[in-house]
C-alpha cells in the first residue's frame, strides 16, 4: 500500500513538471519572447544587461532639480560601459603633523555626471572594497533654512561593492569616488547611464577640445581640474565670462597654490621631515546657489555662492594672481593653525594673508594694502584708553583691516619669510597651546627669534600683551627693539 502511494506521488510530480514546461512554451501571439520588447522604446543603453528599471526615470523631483542644479538635456547621450581609471595610490594628509584646520580630502572626480532621477550603473573590479560613490558636489545641508533657493539635501552617497552597483540621485550631479584610505593602485570602473561632464583636466584636455565640449554639452555643470585645485562651476556662466585659455588658467592656479600656500608654509612633496610634506590632494571649490553659511565658507570642499562675482574670481587670470580675495580667504581658513599660534582676534585676519602673499609673489602689492595700512596706523596712533583699560588687538572695536596692517608691517620690514619660519616652528613644536596666552607668547618668541630683536614694544603698540615669563626669556637673548616699526608705511 505504501509503495502504491509513492508511485501515485511520482506520477503526479511528473505531470506537474510537464504542465509547467508546456505553459512556459505557450504562444501569446507576440513576435518577441518573454514579454519584453526591446524595440518598444529607444534603447540608449543598447546591449548592456541591466535591471529593467534603468529605463524608468524618477521624475518626482524634476521641478526642484530644474531650479538647481539644472537638468541634463534629453539629447545628451547616455553612455554605456565607459571605463574610467582612477589613481587611488596617493598620500594622505596627516593633520596631526600639518596642524592646520582642514587639509584637502580624497574625493576623486570621474568626469561622469548622473542625470536627475535616472539610474546609473557603476561596475567595481573584484577585490576592491570600501569605496563610496557620491552623486552631486553640493554637500551643504540647508534643512531648517528659510528661505530656500534649492532643496535642502541634494547629494547622495552609496557604498560600492565589487560587481554592479545601481545608483540614483533625484537631482543629479557629478559622480565622485571617495576611498576610505589609499588603495595603493589604479582602479578601473565601468559606468553606464551617465553623461560626460565637459571638464577641463590639466595635462589631458586641450583648449580646443574643451571649447568644443562646452559648445555641444547639455550638462549644466563642469569642472576645471588642476593638480592643486579643482573648481565645480555652472556652464551657463561661461556665456558672460568665457575662458579663453583654460590651460593657462589652471597652470596659474596650480602655481599660486603651490607657491603661495604650500611653499610659503615651508611644505614640499619630498621633504625629509614628514612634518614638512605638503598635502598631495587638490583643494576643491564648489559653487552652490545657497551656501549653508554666508556667501562662502571654508571646509572641504570650500563652498562659494554661484554668482557672477565668485565665478569671475575663479576664471579671470588677473583675479587669480592677486585680486581674488574670496578663494584664498577660505583656503586660508583651512590653513589656520589654531592649536599653536593663531591667537584671539586672528580668526578673520590670518586667513587673508594668503591673498597678500599671492599678490607679492606676482610682483605687486595687493589693492587692499593702503586701506589696511591706513586703518592700522590710525589704531597704533590713537591715544590709549584710561587705565586700567588698554589697547587690545582682539577687541571688537579693532577693525579687521587694522589688524591686517600689523602683518603688512612685519612682512614689509622683515620679509614674508617670517610666515614660513613661524608655521614651520608651529608644526615642529613639541606641544600645542593650552590657552590664548600660550599662542601670543609663541608668536612673540618666534617673531623675536626671526628678527633677532625683542619685539615686545611693537606688539604692545598693537595691543598684544606678552607674559612676564616669555618676556624674561626673550629679553635675556635679544636686544630691545628701538625702531618704530609700528609707524612704518611701506606704500
């Protein structure tokens, strides 16, 4: 009886399999197989095998994306299987050694742009783990801001794994790859569903090729990529502010960053002492219709308002070599050394010294020199307040221009090399400052050592007060300043 049941069960199972196979072969009267017609819609991806949802576009945020960052034109070719090789063998900026506020980070441009709401595919090689893909350069979170010029959060990040990775961003943007650490090798990725960003890459793109790309592109943003600095900019501004020679422009930017920031800070790529090796990654400047703080702010990336003023500062040769205040100002914030010498009153002051240095290295004094010196001389010549009050460099009533005047006097009398000496000593200092007085004393001692003169009278005139301990140390080593440097006017 048991054997009969098993026999009946086997017959039933065989019949079910036969029926299923017959059902799979059933004809429905269509000329294509499996219910999928590859000719039903334009196949911009051709023979790439993808999840069928790649043909669907999420248009839910099109209205917001149209406002910012803008939509990619439908006629812009969506690419398939495009290979991009990134050199992920790089040197990390060790900020424990640099001791600056924010060093450059490891965000790698791919030259690809994801259209708003469209699914893209990134193929990662086997054995490569830990990478993150970011779509959209605009990382400022505007949640809670009122009014809003764009949606509060428009970028997205997704961890990548070996094989196919599907990503979608409802607003669109450049695709960056962010490694957690150097991988020690080049990595080749495959992209599908993206469009080509009309970027100028120094050393790779010719002026003529870039201009042709810009003339034909329907992508709303592009990048200017040097070795030391990268700008993310809106294409539409080029109609009013064209770039005649992007190669010269980015070569100039690289030189200003190299000489006016890294070398001035006593840093080089091959320094014997690792504390004196500059960051090898580029600064990033991203233009955004609404920065989260002010017209622009420091950090990585630096964010500037996407307006005519900041666009001109980025793309105009004369601005780059000395009249660009904003870009150098924000990179200057990133380079401040608040743990050692940047004492109170310098927050919005020492960040501007790089603009002065760039102008100087290009053979002229910055256009703001006179204004700063006039304010500074007015401060030091003003009668001191009645005791026990005293002049204070850091007082709210002391203008930023006046404070900059002090640094101009130091640089013009003793040389711009003082900054190189000061920050190198700060990097090499055994300990950081415990308080503001420590920072003041560090500055005083290094200025006196550099000039071989006790500079206390100069600093006192500027409302900077050194400690008795530091004063005793310096006065035992150097003669007291007798020259009235605080009255000097190098204009």
